[in-house]
């Protein structure tokens, strides 16, 4: 029986990466799935519902609207 390996990645993001969408532009073609926007500021971390990649916010949160 094949062993189920956890292939989810962990990615740190900053205010420069917002708005956060998965998959990221640098993702390989084989790892692409429908784009989903994620609210990483609400709790400081979130996971993509498609691929399971865990995003964690680091650094200073943006202030106000751009």
C-alpha cells in the first residue's frame, strides 16, 4: 500500500504579497489550480482549500487602504 505523504508547503508572506492569492505566480504549471484569494491578515495564517499550502503573515500589517 502506498504511503500518504503530506506535500503541503509552508509560505511566509508580507504586506508586499497582498492581496494574497493561491496559486502563487511562481508556482510550477503542474501545481496550478483555480485561483482563490485568502485573508491571511484576519488570523495571521490560513491554508489554501485546494492544495493545502499554509500561508503565514510576517512583518508589519498594512495600514489603511492603498
